């Protein structure tokens, strides 16, 4: 599949870049945020609604789609885009993170990983080659290599062994590529150890992937450590390829990472929080279940242009949430994704206009400084 | 509130009527089907989607909205239409059916009914006057009187006592009406007893309501008995007021009832079935979870013009259903309501064109004769 990354602009005072990725399913601008559509649907929304809030690229999950409904079924039905009625680019995570989250249910060897399905306990064996094959069958635009996501904390010795194996798997993944396959991204691992991170980044760079992801972050390590790891790693990655920080994060995390040269993000935060009644605003998050909103006629955020804020009061949203109505998840998800995608749009405009530091200052002035801490407590 | 019913056409060979109801929130054609929006939302859909599938009038529930979020809250927020972002007519059921479903949790007296909330066990006392007051606060277009819904089967003696009390309550409800209140519909009760049904119908007719409902049907009695009760009752109701068969029913029930002169319906069947993966087609119902649809690339029904059928395969809908994805409820509900509203539209056109018997013949030829029996088994 076609894949092309252009740097349109580089911020003078930070590492931030404005870019454009071209694929067979159209282009998207970076920095970009990908909503998570694990099973081929961003929970509660239609593709038209995703487009409506500004989504340009979607993330789905190889592990989940492999188990259900199966990549062969999706291939027979014309590929993932057609199956889920989404015509724009799709990136699939490899399933590394999900498989290694299974704990005792999986066993790793040089060849690959054996695991039990979280659905029915059936045994499965995935190799780097097989994971490329599955993503080929899905027909996605961007595929991720199979990696081992190292838990936090892990001892240095284990991180070293694991990162080296992930490196060998990355090489095998590239070798498994065929003409017409999705663009393949490598995943930098190395835990929280500088030499391992650097070694992993150099190795992947030399192998020559279409893009480079940073994995194993946002898994419980302190926020400052995550930013430090970005500082070590990003400069070692090629400038002419997109950089993807997997599974991150809060609006503040995303802004900070963009300033360190990251181009691509995915996270369940806006969608999962929405279903839990936690709504993003410029001032931090708002928990819609609180009694103080029972008769509050205002929208979630004054001036917000999303469908939810244009038509519904906090009082109605609270009523839907407490009544466990499906519409609650929908309206909240629309708002939170509109917020995230809107923030990314503003950031891109600021990079373009050379005003990213101003944006950061305004953002931090408004944003509740305690919010990131609350986040950890609430979710 | 303004309320006006015009008979536009009467079918020559059946009792069916084509009509138009005018309210302060616009007009709607009859026969009409009202989707059930118990708590101020038709589960999983937005108002725009309801309009998109052809909904012209919505049903909500007095009992549920009284308990949560409370009619006073809704009144303070500008009324139910504004609260739920629905600009067209709304009818509220009185809550009689819900309260009498509570069994041991309610106690009836001449004055009214005491019951415990199904939410928190709190004690409440509702009278016919209070129920009018609640619906006034909600600001709906059509209000229903408080009635006692007699269970099936019930002994004659109980049905007689109850029906007479419901009659006295109907009179009190009318007396409680003020200038500018919603149009008020009486509810014919009488169980399955001809003399009680007839007496109830005559009494309500003489009291002079804006419309007349038949209650206490579709509560477990045989289908033929329900149709027989319609035959006894409908001729006694005024021709120049709408007739509403509460809580009914299957497509076949609705068609039969329209041919006996019924104008208005509500039922949870299309929406609840949708959430359970049971989808309406011209041939009967289709259970989307079945393995035979796992790789079926066809829409639910070929030729259906609904959003779901235009974009999604049975295979994807099955995948969403088995994965318990929220989008499953949405796409299925859109299809089922499109089917119901489309059937009503065809019936209205057939009354207008004098071809209702042809429509009935074609409907019965296609419709799976066993479907109504299966329905009872599955839901």
C-alpha cells in the first residue's frame, strides 16, 4: 500500500512538526489523534459521527479482530474498511500490548507467543510473521510489528532480554512483508532504561520502517519519566518518518509529547471517560453525575461547537447517565472526541503559525493542574 | 394546548381511517406509531435519527419521569420538549400500567394509588389530579388519565370494581384540567368482559375526552380475544376523535387493529427486539446472532432503505451484537423503527388509495405465519 510522510513545517522553538501522511485511503495531517476502535467500532459512534468530530485516522486492534470475528472472515467480506464502513486510513495495533496484559495466560518463546483467548480460553500461537499476515488480511493502511510490552516496573535484566527479542522480531516482521502490504511501523521498547531505549531506537532506525512507535509507556511509570524517555529516544529516530506514542494520553501528555516531536497518538481516555461520565473541558474534567448539575441548563462547556453542547444541558446528560441510557455514552463520546480532535487541530494551527508556546501557556493557564492526578484516581 | 383531529379519509371496506392530528408542536398523520421513549430518550437514538426513520410523535412515561429526574426539574428547564431536544408532539402515558405492574409495591384506594419507587423504595401517592398536574408540568401535547390496568386473567367482580373506579378517576381527571393543559385522553378498561368494556367506552365517550385509548390489552390475553374486544369497543367511541390502542404490538396486530378503526399505537417491540438482536423484515423476524450470518455480506433486508441496510452487512451486525457493542443497539433500532414507521406509511397510503385489503393480502403472504408465536417465545 502507498505510504508517504511529508514534513510541512517544523516549529522553531520546540521539536514539534506539522506533517501529512498519504495512504491509499486518503491523507491525514499530523500531529494526529486516533480514537480507539478495538473491535472495529469506536464504542457507541458511527463512522459519520467520527468524521463529524474531525477524525481522520482510526485505530483498531489486531488481537481482538483476530479472535473475533477472525481476520479471514473480514478478508472474505472485503477487508476491514468495507466491513466497518470506514473509508479513511486505519492503523492496527499488533496485539502485543493486549497479549502481554494476559499475564499467566501467555507464554513467550523466541519463535513467538502462545496465549489463551480471553473469550473462550482457546489456545493460540502468534509469531511476528503471523501478525503481519493478519494485518495484511485486514487490509489496513498501517500495521504494527509484534512486540513485547514490558510491564512497569521490570528489572533491567528482563528488560534487556525482552527488548533484544523484540528487536529480532522487528527484523522478522520486515522480512515477512510482501508487495502491497500495509506500511509497517517498528516499536521502540527498552522499559525505563536509557541504554536499552537508545539501542532499540537505533536498531529500528537502521532496519528502516515506514514509521516508529514508542511502546511500553503510559503503563504506570511516573509522568516525568515518560517525558524523559521521549527526550532520550526521539532524537535518535529519523526525521522523515512519523513517530507514534502508543496509548498516550491526557491532553497535557499529548501537548508535551508533540513538543518533543511526536506525530501520532491513540488512547482510550476520551472514549472510556465519556462512558464513565467524565467529560473534557478547557478547564479540566467534569463529572456529569454530580448532584450540582441536576438542574444545570448549561452545555458541558459554553462555546463548545459539538453536537452535544449545541443541543443538550448538563441536567439532561446527568439524567441520561444516572438512568444508564445508551444515549449517554453517545453524547458524552461525541463531546470528548470533539474536544480531543479540536485540541489537535489547534495544535497543528499553532505549529503552522509558530505560536505553539503561546498555545501551551494558554492551555496550562486554563487547565486544572490537579486534573492529571485526579485522572489517575478516577479511571 | 391546541388539539385538533381531522378524518381525511375512511376506508370503504374496513373501519380504517386516515387522519391528521394538529398540536402546538406540529401535526402528524394517523394511523401513527409512537416509539417508546420512557425516560425521555428512545433507547440509543437521537431525535434527529428518529425524524430520519419517519417518527412524527413520541411517547414518554409520566411515572418514570416523575421519579427521575422529576417533573418539577423538567418544568424548570423549559419542559420536556426542550429537555430532550424533541420539537414534535409528545404523548405521555399516565403511569397506570407501570404502577399496577409493581404488584405488592402498590396499594389502591378511591383517592389514588400509593406505591414504592422501583428505584429507591421511597413511598409515593398519585391521584388522577396529580397525574394531570405532572403532565402539565412536562408540557406534553397529549396526556393520559390515571387508570388501573387490570391484569389478565382477573375475575369479573374485580374487573367491575376496578373499571368503575377508573371511570370515576377519568371524571376527576377532566375536572382537574386547566386552560392551556395538554389534550387529555380517556382509557377504556373492562378486562376481557364485554359488558364492562362497553360500559367503560360509553361512559368515557359521554365525558368527552380529546381522544380515547384502549388499555389493559396485550397483557397476556389471547390475540383473538384482543381483536374481539376491539370489535366490541371501537364502534362505541366517537368517530371524530383519535383512538389509541396502548402497548400494541406486532406488525400484524397493528394492521388488524387499524382495520378496526384504531389510529394510534405505541410498543416497545421494535426497540426492545432491536437491542436483543431480533430484526423485523417483510418475511418475519431475523435473529442476528445466528451462526449462519457469520459471513453473510447482505443487509438485513435487501432493498431496505434504512441507514443500517445501506451500509452494513449481517456479518458486521452479528459481530457487533456478539461483542456487546453499543453500536449494535443503535443500528438494529434504526432498522426496526424504519420498518415499523415504513409499514405505517404504506398503510396510510393504502387507506388513501383504497387498497388496504390488497396491502393486507400481500403482507400476510410474505409474513411468516409462525412469527407471532415465535415472538412470544423469544421476548
